[in-house]
């Protein structure tokens, strides 16, 4: 017996029991005579008993609770746990600080770029590795993003101060110079690239290229650099002009880049 | 429309409030009267129930019409009209302003829900003495009453605004930019709210104990209809995003999108697993749970998107609608789970799945995958809220989380879409599988070869193309066999309509794989008379011109593509809001779209402009796929040639089946 049939029988039982109650009330009120009362009561009682018996049989025939094999249960538990751990790890790994105006989840790539840049700028003075990761994320989303490329190169340059591995220093500087060259060619109006390229050429290359540094420094000044950088770059360029063959320009600008 | 000075409220406000209170009272009376009459067997009272449904439906309709009238006649006595109305907004977008913010969207929800309730009442008016129908309508009355209450109380849709306001800003400028804003929200709501009907029947089945297959037969078309509307509504949202937002994408996994996607996932799982119950009487608890989850997720989604919680979790304390929606969500979950526990003995399956390599085994796998997908999306969506509530940190979950997990899940679903239709019920032999999968396998291999020959080289996209071909081959094989046997009727009915829906979904999946994997982007400073080349096309700036309307002004760049027709991406400034909105211009083609956005232009007559170019492969097939989903859903709603008798025992041994009989 299916559950629908069982429910229909239960509905019929409710109807019959209610009819018996109604019949008793009418009998007590004197609306039904003795003979009719007995006939009707016997009929209702017999029908209700038959229905109740069928219901009991139907209930007994309902599928018994099956025992699930322990291995199946264990498999499901392991699967659910694995899913929970994996998705928890991924969601934690894919989350980051939410800035004003950003949606809780997802968003257009441009939003993600803006967020990664904001985070990278904030980390630049305290956590170069963190900043580098953010800038790299931006270049994944926007391969031509001038700011991310420039500062990725600049962090590579900065890192040469913390290693004595000559090969690593050379590789980093080569990569940085290539990137600076690409940015100043693609986006000549972006001042930061000129400024940092100038500093790199004068202070970090194994053989400083002061001519290149002076040229890029001047391009930086011509490109309206950020206010915080302007004075430092002016001093840097003046230092270059005044320098003699073995003079190296003041390092202040390198240390105070954003 | 002028205000009624003495009481400080407009005629629209008074009419709207009156309609809402009448609707609230009649819905409550309807629920009580119908429930009481069913319990005590009072047929006279039962016969009055339809009147409550008509009254509630008319009240909701009047409330919506009054709000629309207020917007169109600039009744700035109402707060909502002050927020979204504007004398300078064109009629089309003034109509869409109705659902452009919280109050109007609640009214749209209410009107849709009351309409469904009235229609269900009309449909079953002669069967109200059937307790299953009566209890289903009680549930619908209760849900309708809740939304009347939300509209009247916490949201106060017809609140009076500040005096002396004669104009407003109009709707969000992004909602004044494309005709799709007229269709996307109402169609989405028809789907979203439509799931109330099968949910109500599921609860009624639990209350009456009739948890067999009878209630499924009553609701299968309603579930299909709701699913179809939700699918089309979601896709129209993606189309709007593509045409308006200027980033050339269709889906960004933002919380509002996720809120609509979650019930779609559980709803899709349900319309598959319900076939197993109809056929073999199994998965009863699962099907009821899926419907409960689908409806609960629509309420949770409404909470997420309409309570202000998305902007800040601290809106919990200030929001007026949020706690009510959250409370209602809790009530739904607790009541439903309690009823399921109460009826646990009857919900046990009379049999078990004989073999995992069977139709029911594939449906079960499909359901597990859809459930995992829903869990992943739900986790990503609520994770920032949980972290903010527990640690007071504001975080965002980036798109990579959703992309990384949805890609393998999508590929598994494509595989199941290929295999499930050819599997027989109970078990399959190796010979049978080899025979039935041969043609789909060939189609998949050809699709893969074509993709490679076309230059595709990324493995996720290649797998998607191959599996897409495999699944399309399986669906095509079923349709060919069905039409060969049944003629034109081979295209209608749930099984065959379902195969057309499958083909639509496959097209969408392939278009997504192609556009996500192979979109090419470049930004140029274009100069008049100096064409630039990109990805085999030339682009030439012809001129930069200004345009102006009563509400906005802006610049557009006329860009000729390949020396032919000019396309005009624009930047529009909505003067009242001071907001710049980019409007892309798209050259649409069967193999690719060329999508232009104007990034920067200084003035009319300028000789240069910064223009971004996106080359989007196969994107048109996404919209064609959406049309197929809609057509397939309609065809699936028609009865097929061999309709099963609803009263036939479903747990009995199943005779050997012709291969195209069911999805």
C-alpha cells in the first residue's frame, strides 16, 4: 500500500469517527430513534473497524528502515568532510579585504583590479612580497596595466638589496629593465615608470647608466608625477646633472618611492 | 496627482495602503477559513475560500497599479516616487522604475504571488474538498499574507515623503540604458515566486500524509514553468549585463546573481530527481527537501538582496525588512524539517537503486553534483557575512573561488547530460552503452577536432567543447529516435522537450567556455584617419560627437570596423546624478562579437579617443541557447504521446522500456 492510499484511508477513518460522534450527539438530542441509531451505529462501527484494520496492515507493510552499510556511511562522511575542507580552504584563499563600494562576492574584473591595486599600494611600504602578489594578480587580469607592471619591476629591483646571489640580481634587474622599457613605450605618459626606471638606472644597475637615468628623470618630471614624488625626483635629476663621472645620485628617492 | 493636504498623504498613498491592508486581512482570513473548514469538514465555509483569493489578488493588483500610476503621474508625495521617479525620465524607464528599488520590487513580488494564488484557486476551485489542494492553498495564503505584511509594515511601500519635492533623480542610471530592464525582473520574479506553488503542494503532502506521487503530478508543470521563467530571467540578466555594463561579461558572481542562481540549482536538481520518484517511488524525502530548499533559498536570496545586508552586515540592526525575512526563512526551515521528520516513516523508499549505471543512478549523481554546486555558491555568498558577523572584518570573496569550483562541476554535469539520456532504468549492459553512446561519442570527437583545428588550446575549454558535442549528440540521438517513431510529437512531452532544453544548456555552456577562454582585449588611443589593427580587424575613429537629452549629455565615438559600418560606443553623463555611464556598441556575429567601449574622449570634434576592443567568440550562441531553453520548456509542458496514468503504481516492477520514453 502506497502512502497516498494510506492517507486516503486515514481520511476515511476521520470521517467515520466524526460521523459516529455526530450520530451520538443527534441521538442524545432525540433526533434519531433507537432502531435507526443502532443500525447506523453498527454500520459506522463496522466500517471504521475495517478501515482501521486496513490502515494497520498498510502501516505494517510500509518499507522498513533499511540499515545502511557502515562503509557507505563512512564514504559519505569522508566525501562531505572533503568537500567542506576543500571549499573552506578555497573560499578563505580567495577572499580579501573589501573596499568601499565593492560587492560581497565576485564582481567585474575591473573591480578586482581596483581592489588588488588598493591592497598592493597599502602593502608596498610594509610587505613587499604581499604587494608583489597583488600586482601580479593585476597583471593576470590586465596584462598591460602600467601601474602593476611598473611596481612589479620596482619590487624586483628592491629585492636585489636583500640578496648577494649575483645571478639572481642580474636576472631580476634584466626582467625589471625589460618591464620598464615596455611600460614607458606603451604608456609614455605614466610618470611613475619613468621615475623608477631612472632611479634603477642610476642606483641599481651594475654599471650605472646616468644618461638613461637623466633622460627618464626628465621624462618623469614632464609627465606630472605625483606630488609626493615630485620634489624628490627634482632633487634626483639635479643631482644627476651636477654629478661628476663617479658621483652617484642621492638614494633618498629610491627609498621613498610609494 | 496632488497631495491631500490635511492628512499629508496622497490619494495614491491612501489607495495603496488600503489595498495592502485589505490584501493582508483577506489572505489571513483565507488561510484561516480554508484551514478550519478542511479540519472540521465545513463545506459551506470551504466554498467561500475562493472569494478570499480573488480579493487578495485584486488588492495586490490595485496596489501595484497605484504605484505605477504614482510613478507615471509624478506623485512626489510618495517617498518611493521621490527616490526613483523623475519628470525627465522617458516613459519606458519610468515604468521600469517600478521595480528598480526595494519597495517596488516587493510590490512586484506581491502582485506575482497573489496572482499565482488566485490562479491556483481558480484552477482547483472544484476540488477544494480535497485536503491536499486545500492545504496547498492554505500555505499559499500564508505566504501571500506574509508579503502583504512586509509591504504594508516593515517596507511601508506607500510611505509619504518629505513635503515640497517636485522632482526626483529617476532610477539608477544603469537601469535607464536598455530595454531589457522591462523584461528581466518580471520574468525572473515569475520564476522565483513560481516555486511557491510546488512548495505549497509539498507541504500539503506532508500535512495530509499523501507523500506518494499524486502531489507530484499536480505540480510537475508548475515546477517546470517556474524553472523555465527563472532560467530565462537569469539569462536575460546576463544579456543586460553584457549590453549595458561595458565589461563584456555576462556573469560576475555578485551576490544578487548568486541569489537567483541558488534556487535555480536546487530547482534543476528537483525537476530531474522527481522523475525517479514518479517512475520508481524513490527519493521522496530528497524531492520534498529540494523543493523546501528551493523555496527557502528564494527567501534567503530576497533577504540577501533586499535587506541591505549586502552593503554592510551591520544593516542587520537597522534594516526593517531583514529580520522579518530571516525569521520567515527560519520558520520555513523549521516547519518543513519538522513535517519531514513527522512523516519520516511514509517517506521511505519502497526500493533501492539497483545499479549506479542506470537512469536513476545518473539522476542521483546529477542531484549530488547540483547540491554540491549550490553549497559552493551559498558558502561563497554568505562567507563574508559570517566573517563580518564573527570577526567584524569586511572581506570579499573573489571571482576565482567561484570559477575554480564551478568549472569542474560544470564539466561533470556536461558529462552526465551526455550519458544519462541513453541509460535505461534499473541497469545497463556494456553492449547497450557501447551501442547508444557510439553516435554521441563521435559527435564529441568531431567537436573536439573542430575546436583544435580552430586554434583552441586551453584544456578546460577543450574538454567543455568535447563534452558539449558528446551531450549534444546524446540529446540529438534521442530527438531523432523520438521523431522517427512519433512524428512531430517527438518534439513535445517532458522527455523530448527536455532534450531540447539540454541542447540549449549545452549551447550556453560552450559559449561560456569559448568567451571565457578566448576573449581578446586591447585598448587603443585611436586617432581620426589612422586605423589600428587588432585580431584580424581594423578599427578607425571617424569622429567624436556630442549628444544631449533632457536628462543626460555625453560623447560618442564613431568607429568604423573593417572599413564598413560605424559603431558608436558612448559615455553618458546623467546630469541630475552626475554619474558617467558607458554604453558599449557591439557588432554581433555567429562566430564572434566585436564589442567596443569608449574609455575616454575629451570633447565633441576631438581627433582622438581611447577605445577598448573586446573580441568575444561564440557569444551569440548563448542567447540562442537561452531561446532553446525557453522553447524546450514550453514543449516539455505539453503531454507526450504516452502519458502515464497518475494512479498507476510506481513501485511495481518496471517493464522493459523503449529507449526514448523518458528523460
